[in-house]
């Protein structure tokens, strides 16, 4: 029983990574991607996927050298007690910040679309408590929930295809017109949509079959890329690049296009299901941060983990209340995007360098 | 496997000294060989119990041996006792010579004079006393160190009848009864495999209830079997009256409304589950048996899903799952939509709803809760009253009360329809425990939806899913094959595919023997 609560199969890893990556991002990505790149937004999405791909490879290569040690032990071994401890703390702070942004943006969307008269902090509290319950059950159960919700979400994504009857495929043309620089600029922000791969740092020791990690990671990345491409493409052909800039959540707007006979407004149906789906990164990051935190404080995982989850959730909720309004909250989410780039790219490079120094240059063996 | 904290909690009252005393206060030690002395030792338990019969007689022979038969009235089969025990001993005895040593003599009696199947010897006073109150016949002979214990238990009991709870249209009409021996035999008749193991033990210090654990040795996962045996052996209560007691003491997680074991009355379901590698627990005096490990989806399966054609079986299943969903969420959904997201309801419907609602003086939440309470009263009343009266209550409350409530403008017709559908839906769930679970989680979901609309509704469902994903039954994930997702088991979940395609045993239940049936069955298809 001991560590089995924190075990994941490589199949669950696929859905765990997917759940961490795909969330609020899929609602805003088409707009963000087409801001600079226009009709070439989908190319920007493709290029944006290179960042997580690189990160994934580097993290896997690194963790392979420390298969069962976990993130904290690895950091301390490579950087020593103080610097390593600092890096772990920074990672935990990133996790807290990231979940805070997720919970806040989620609460904002809920207030705008569903509960206009409810104060946003009530939603934050309610959501945090609900997610804390799920996260406290450990990695195994979190992996299962991720998987189940992904399948439900896949069914919902089919609904967006209903808007295709309004599609104007000439919106995609001319290809490559916006220029390389614009596409590259866009791809910087599209890469944020893949934020979540860095969680592999924490979950790597939980995976039962280490040899399948890279395959699982690539599968997750591939599925995420395909789903993002589909969403971007559909939004592009339905709205066109310039009109899309006026829509806050273009993917959600797709569901407004079609009027079903019984269910009057489809986007509510989507939002009703969306809770589980949008809250997944929160659940996963809370799980990871709490796991790290328990290890960092040197506590027994089986005994103290659920309490730590509550504390982590409390801190997350407090951070989430810092942005003053929706605009600032969305601004914070772009800070989270930059933080992601640092954690996903700089961290692995730093760790690889340290490993190289420690082992006398013999790393990629 | 999960080490359960509740075991620690259970231990406490049992190590309580006065209960231990009650059991160990039986005289231990060997039985005195002389009949008078032996009876004298047993006297305190014989005299104070009016149902204990002492029959003193003499075994025919030269010289006649004084003997005593002790038994409990009504628990043994008295015809058999008179014909096969008393008659041969008194009328025929052992033949001529009774002068030999006692050890030899008792073997002779055992081998030649008593004409029953099950007979053993007992040496100790407490064994004899326990055997007597377990329902065996005790034979004591003068100048013999051992007593004979004869099993001719019988007496009045219910015969095998059609199950009351699990009805079936096209399956066998055979349900378990209150007798463990009969129940085990009913399963044996269905599975004649010599590898079907019946592990017997007793539970309850005072009730000494027989409990049997059944499993197929080369199919069931040994870890699960060992775990179930361990859990049952750890039970330490005074009286076990029903399988429900055992179920509460061995389930994985008491803090859940969902049934973590399958409780069935049908013999064919128990046999089918044994063949899938599960463990069946039978408690004496209980017509319900427990099946571990159980899955969430099983609570929506019935026996005739498998007896009818695959398409018929597949037709029923989605309706039951829909019934569960509606039973849990229809009232909540109604409140959430009406008070928070009326724009989701088509306009024409909304207008007629609003018109009806306008007459009702209190908020929709109260209206719903009042109706739910009334329905709960009606169900309860219908259960408690004798059958014909119960039906009257149904009619009176359903038609008259409902109609009157609408006319008096105490409730809108929509609420009554919603609550009625939700209640009927709970009756469509084949498993009683699951139906109750649906009725219970209805309430918190209702409160969440009434406070936060659709957001609260989906948060509630997220919690339900998280809760279900974390549950285990005998250490096996309860919500499989959905979470963890097992594609190979989906063929028997929301739908049920052709029987000849059930090649392997379900992956969700750990087992040893993967193959369930051979290839090359045509299934009538080609």
C-alpha cells in the first residue's frame, strides 16, 4: 500500500500530461495564435509545440539518470543542499502560481458565463475545496480521473464540429502571408498552451515503466497538438482571423452558432462539463506541489499528504485573489506563460549542466 | 492490499473483558467418563434452558450401557433422531458383548450402531457444550471418555423459493434461503468444479454463525482470497445476524454511500461471479450472499441481461444507467436551470413553467425538498404497511395528494413530474444499495445546485466521480472499467455484446486463468 497511492501507469501518464496541458488554453488559443499570425495561426501552433517537445526530451533524459530519486533528491544531489533546496522551492512557487492563475481564470469565466451575481472569491473557495478533495486521493486516483474526463471532453469537442456548416475555407488563405517573424512571435504565446509538461519532473518517479515514459509523453503531446490544431482551424474558418480578435473565448463561441431544438444554448452544456475539464491542471499541479512539499518538509507521504494538500490549496486560493480584475487575471496568465518557458527550458538545461559537471561530462550515455 | 483503520476501531469493544469472560467461562478440560458426573458438569447449562432435551436410555447389550442423548428441540430433525439414532441403539445395540474397553466400544458404536452420515467424537466439555448449542445431537455413554456428536440438524425452515428482490423473467427461479448448507449446495449444483473451494469458519462469539467463503481456486486471485479470509477472521463481534453485518465489517471504506460489495439473492449470479474469479461470502441465517470484489457497473447488471439475446441485453443497460443519472440529478438539474440558467430551457416550455410556478408561494428549492420528503414518506409507508394497504397508500398519495397539491397551488405540476420521474428511476436500478445511494447523493447535489446553479451541479458530479474513482472493493478499483479505463471490459458495461465473444475473463477483476471460453464457437453467426 505504501507508495502505491503515488503510482501511475504510462497510459495514465498520457492523460495526466494531457489534463495538465489542455485546459483554459483551448478556449483562448485560437485568438492568441491569430493575433500576430492571422490566418497562419495554425502554423504558429505547430511551431509552438516545439518548446514542450524540447522540454519533454530534456526532462526525460535527465530523470532517466535518477529513476527513483524524485525531484527533490535529484536537485539536492546535483546542486547541494541550499541551491538545490532553492530550486525546489522555486519550482513549488511556480506550481502554486500556475494553479492560482488557473483557478482565478476559471472563476472569472464561471462568473462571466454562469453566475454573474456571485462574487468571484466564492467560486475560488468552492472550486479549491472540491479539487482538494480529488487531489488528496493521490496520484493514482488523479490519473484515473484525468483519463475519464478526457474521454468525456473528447465527446464534447465533437460538438464544435457542428459549427462547420458556417465554415469559409478561404479564410485560411493565403498560407504564409503573415511572414516568418509574425508567426514566430505568435508561436511564443502558443507554446504557453502546452504549459504542463514540466510536471514530468515530479511524476517521473511515480511511473511504473520508465522505458515507456518518452512514448507516453510524445503521445500526449501529439494528441494535444492535434486537438489544438483542430480548435484553431475550426475557429479560423468560422470566424476569420480578424473577427476572432473580438471574441474573448472563440472556441466557446463556436457552440453559440448552432441552435439545437431542445438544448437552447449549447455552450452552457459545454461549461457544465467544462468544470472537470478546466480544473484538471489545478488538480494535477496541486497534487504535484503537495507531493513535493511533503517530501521537502521530510514528512511521511501517507500520513501527511492530505493535510498538505489543504494547506497548498489555501495558499493557492490566497494567491488567486491578488489580481484585481479580469484583465489583470488574464495578464497574470501571460506571466504564468513566461514562467512556464523558464521552468520548461531553463530548468532542464541547468540540471543537465550540473549533471555534466558532477559526472565529468559523461551525461548522454 | 489496504490496511483498514476501521479494524483498529473494531478491535476495541471486542477485547472488552466481560465478553471474553462470558465465552471462556465454559468449563474446559476433559469430560468425566462416568455418565452421572458428566451430566453433573453439564447440568448448569442443561437445566436453565427449557429447550434442551435430555433423553436417558440404555444401549441394548450385556450388560446394557447407560447413555444420554442431549439435543435442542426444534433444531434437529426429530424423525431422523428417533429412527436412526435412538431406535438402533435401544433395539439392537452392539450385539452380545459390552465388556470390552471403552475406546473400542465407542468406535464400535460409531461404526455399527448409529445410522447417520455426519458423526464425530468430542473430548472436551466446552466442545460438547458448543456442539449442543450449535444444534448437534450429543450422545454420552457411561464409562466412556468421549461423546459422540451427530449432525442431524433440521427442523422448520423456509424452502427454496423465487427470489423476492432480484426478479428475473427468463432465468432460473431459485433464490438463496436462510440455511448455509442449502445455499452452498445450491451453488455446488451450478458449478461442479472440484476446484470450487468452500472455506468454513464461524463469526460471532455468542451467535457462532457459520460463514462460508467460496471461490474457484485456480481462477480467483489468491491475494484477494487471502485478504477476504483475513478480514472475516478479524471480525470479532458478539452476534452476527445477517450478511449485512459481515458486509459492514469487511468492506473497504465505510465512509461511502455506494455499495462496495454485490449483495445478491440469486444463485445464478453468485455462480457466474465465482466463474469470473470473485469470492462469495455466505453467512448462515441470511438469504443474501456477498460477492467481492464488486464494481460500480455491476450494480446495473441483471441476470437476464445474459439470458436474453445480446441486443435485448444491450437495450436495457443504457436505460438503467440513464435511470441512475436521472435519479441523482433530475431534481438538481431542474432547480439549477430554473433558478440560475433559465435561458437554457426552450422558450415555450419556460413560459408554461413560469406560469405554473407563479402560483406557488415559495421558492423552487423548498417546493422540491417538500415533494422529495413527501415521496420519501410514501415509500416508507408503503414498505411498512401490509401489502394491500401499501397499494392503497400508493394510489391515495400518488393521485389524490398530488392532484390536490396542484389544485391547492402548493406545488407546481412540473415539480411533481420531476420528483416522480426521479423516484421511479431509482426503482429501475437493479441493486438496492445503489438505488439507496442514488437517493442519498441526490440531496447534497440538490443543495449545491440550489446554491450555485449549473456550476454547483457540475462541481457535485466532479466530486462524485472523484469519490468513485478513489473507491476500492477488496482492493480492486471500484469504478473500473471507466476509471481506470479498460477498453477490453467495455464489452460488458454500457452494452453487452454476444456471449460467444466473452473470450477472456474481465480484466477489472484480478484472476489467474485468463481464458474464459474457447475459440471457434460460431455463435450461430456463420
